[in-house]
């Protein structure tokens, strides 16, 4: 019988992503309601040392899949390994981050396991023994609740919405033998952002500009404001399409979904994603 809550942790270059700690804390709260165990799935190369940090945020057991073929992240390999470990460990609930990587991986894994998946959730709870997820619908115009009638129930959680609170546990590390079959795809090159700016999806403060700034020079003052607030600069689709900002700065339905503590919109027409 399926039991417990599992999170699929994310790491990059040997460091846990913030969303992983948010997932761990949220899973701990859900598991405490039913007295269940929290486990984490951690994939990559040389990542066993990160298990202890997950334990600080309420994870009881960490399944470590360590293989050089899992670094850097490649959808095909990660989805195959994650699906197998989830199937073998049989959790009732599986939580992913609604990050770029998490959205990609969760959809693949859910399809492989024929499981239900609620995406970009802003709230999760247990009601009547079932996972209930709240998620935005119709471009954020309303919110709907999603319930699951079968397990595993899978959900991806929006970054920066769920707090990451320490809740120390003696997280036992379970090393999993990972066999990665020959893959059809491989990473040829990784181009890193050397700007030193905080990623939009993890920023606590975002100052965004749109077509109302009337040109790329209008973003200079936004850069100053963002710097003073220790934030980062975003842009609307119109500003990106005009060539004023790079696509990586785009916020909105066709860009990045963000959840900062403070969002300042300047010269943006009023699309629901920026309100």
C-alpha cells in the first residue's frame, strides 16, 4: 500500500536549489498530519553529501541515485531513473518544484507512471486522507482545487510560495543502484549566466519594465532600483519582443512564473501576470 510523502530534490553543480528546501518543509507538514515518513529523491553525480542538508528540513530518508550520466540534467535519463525509484518505493504523494527543471521532469515521470499531476500549486493540504492542491487557472484569473483518487498523487509547487523552515531529522541515506541505459539525447554544451544576477524564479524582489519605458535606455533606472532593493530586473513580453531585454528576463504566461515578496511593474499595460 502506497504510503509517505516523497520530494524530488533539485541540485545544480553540487548545491541544493532553494525549491528543494521548500519542498522538504512542505512534505514534512503533510506527513505530520498522517504520521507518515518523508523521503527525498536526489539524483546527480557526487551528490550524497547533500543528504544531510535535506535532513535539516524534515526529510527522514534520502534515496541517492549517483551516476555520472545524471550530470548535468538531461530529461530522458532523469525521468527514467526517477520513475523507477518512485515505482519501487511506492510513496502516496510525490512533490516536485514548479521550476523549469521540475516542470519538465514531473510531466515525464507522471506519464511514465500513469499518475495524476497538479502543476504550479500554491497550496497543498490533506483532507479526508487525500491530497488537495490549489492551483491558478485561466492565466491566474481564478484558483481551482484538485483532488486525487489514486496514488501516487503528484504535484509541482510554485517556488517562493512555501516557506523553508528547518525541522531537523536524522535523515538516513539509502544509496540506490542506478543503471542509466543508452540515451538518445546528450548535453553538448552548457552556457552559464556570468552576470551574477539572481535568477528571476528565485528572486525575492523583482522590478519589471514594459513597452511604456519607450526603449532599452528606460531599463537603466530599473537596474538602479533593483540594485538598491537587492533584487533583479524582469521584463514584459512586449519589451522582450522589441529587443530591449533578453528572453531570460521575461516574466509572464509566456515567460517565467515568479513569486517574489515584492514585485514592481513599470510601464506594463496591466496583463494579469503583472498585477
